[in-house]
């Protein structure tokens, strides 16, 4: 049943504990039996969602991972969780944005000691752009950190939401003695699994004075949890805990099961498509090459929106126009996988292919709809790329095509000049590019400064566009789709061209 699907993402800035929380959620769901740490010794104890070499070297997530697991509750309900672990760095906000198109809710992880960091805001603004309901997890609550009320106020200010604390630390920064759940009056202790230490506060028993005062302030100062307000994106429930100590994690996954929305309708060019629509439909939100370097594989990640998908059925990609049979769809646990015989709305399946499927493609039985909302964004850094070995031009072109399809980079081919230009949002993407070129494609390259500051997609009537191109050929390039791109030396240059060419559109985004 689709009502038992919960498809959610985890977002945070680096070092907030996102990868550790991912592991502990999988542990709670029985998907793994040993939880490792990012910096633990040996590959066997590494975080399973961080499988790429550069991720393991630097202890950060630079690509989205998909993990599916189930949890059976005492009443017999079985909930299927589709967990999408997003990049933890603001330089990969595009990948985070595309991932958020495929989920129905998100968990926002905040380091209790650091609070809201400047780099955090960009990632969370991306989340707000998608109108995704957010649960907030204040991690590392057992360490010395910011006062609870300050943290809650920061969350409310950043997201422009009401906050509803669902658990409350009794003392922080060395004085941490447990968690008081102000919703039900439960007290948990931090040693081990919190569920083993849950107990009711004796009716009428006096709480410590400082605890009682904080509880009273929280209850008076913050709204009660409202399910409709949360699902509409107007309120965030806040949980305090420690992923490393597996404290508060059980309550968090249970909250996702109980409160997070089931699969939601998705936008198309012909209106929203509801999960209960009979026709099978979905969209590609991510493509990943070389997850298994031994097989040089290429996997397209599809969010199933409607219908019941069955292995072997034929679907038509909007970018191809003719049906393809999907014989080997897969479900993921990080880099591990198994064949999926069926899938329901909300599920994420991987489709092996050799370049047939691209990010933004709609797959459906009748090819009558096109899902929207997966754009490219104008890059903030432009660099030229040059080969150390000029004989490997073909390999470089293939690598850049793959990596631009994944969203790691964008590639622009100038109308004048032989050096291709790489566009990215942040500097770390360039480091990932060079690392993956060498590790996966055996291509050594260097990056050089480009004489441009930003790029804009140019659209308009053919005659007007041709006239513009004749005058500005030295500033024009084509993207990997062959669409014209204006390479600007400054923001002023963009404004000047917009003023001189009112019949052309200079866009910062392009629908994929």
C-alpha cells in the first residue's frame, strides 16, 4: 500500500552527523546489524552511504545515495522507508535540489554545538524552495552547545516556520541527564538505546525546578504539534538527541512513520499526477555513473509517481519517444543492490542504461505527460579544462558528458576556441571532477581560469537569436544539449545585454 511508503531525504551541513544518523536509522529499521563511523578503521566500518573514494578520504558526502528498508511495528503495520542521503556541502546544492524533487519530506540535522552555520542556510533555502515538509533533529545534544531556546529560535528564523519541540534536553553541555518529552511526559536516559529507558513521570511527582521551568516556557512559548501545519510546510517538529549514541533515533524514525506524508502528487505540464492514477509513471531525478567501477555501469534513479511497476514492463522515456523494456530494475542499499520485481508510488528504482535515460526524463506507459521542476542552474564558477595527454580527448569528452549528466558539473562548448569550459556552483565540485576523472576514467587534466564570470541560457525568435550570435560569437557557447549560452564577464555585462536585446531572454535556469 502506498500509504505505508515514506520517502524522505536527510539534509545538513558537513559534520552535523548526517551520515551517522543515516546509519542509525538503518540500524533501527533492521537494515544493518553493525553501524560504523565515517572515521572508523577499515572499509568494513565505513558509512555505507559514502561509497565514493573522495567521500571516504574526506569524510563528507558529495553525491546522493538511496537506501530502502522496512520496519515492522507491534500492531503488524509494515512501513517501507526510502531514505535519500544528500550531499552535505553547499557546493552540491543542485544535487540536493534534484534529490528533493523525489521525496515527500525531509529531516534537517543541526549540530547542537554549532547551531545554524552560514553554509547551512543555502542548503535549507533549497529545501524551502521545494515546499518539502521538514522535521528538525538537533544532534549532539549530549555535548556542550547552544541553549535550547536559542536553537529553536534560530530554526524558526531561518525557515520562517513555527517550531514545535517534541523532546526537550534536561541540561546541556556536560549537565545532560536525559530527555524529557514534553508531549507525553516521558523521560529517557542517554545510556544506550533510549527505548530501554523510557518511563512515565509519576503523576504528581515534582520535576527538578530548572526542568519544570524550561518545560513551562517551552509549552507556553511554542505551538503544539499540528499535523496539517507540518505537512503543509508551516511548522517543523523538533527532536533533540545524539545519533552517535543512538539516542532519540528510534523516536525520530517512528515520527517519520507516523507523521510524514505518504507519496504526494507530482507536477506535470498537464497538472498534478496523483499516486492512485492507474498508469505507471515516474521521472529520472539522478544519473550515476560508475557506482560499480568493475562494470562501468550507469544507473538512472527513477521516482515512481503512480501505478504499480512490474519488472519487464515497457515504459516510454520522454526524451526518446519510443518504449523500452525495463528488465533489471534495482532497489538500493547504498552501493548494494537487488532486483526489484515490483515497485509502488514513492519507491525509488534504479534503471541500468547506456545513455538512453537522462535527468528530467519522464517515463510512462502512454507518453502523454511530462513531469516538471528539475532545472539546471547558472554556474557561479567557470573554468577551462586542459588535458595533460592530448591523445585522450575522446575519453575526456565521454567523462564530461557522464559527469554533466549526473549534475556534478556543466560543460559549455565555445563557438570560438577549442578549450571546453566547466561550470560549477562551488569549488568542491572542481575537486570532485579532477578526482573522478583520474580514478574512474584514467584521464589527467588541469583547470585554468576562464575569462568569464557567469552564464545565461539565451532564448528567443531564431532571427533575433541569429543576429545576436553574429555580434557576440566570442561570448557564445553551446551546452551539452546544443542550446545557446551567453558567457558573461560580469553581472553588469548580463544587464547590459538584456537592456540591448529586449526580445531575448537571458535565463538563470533551464528546465531539464
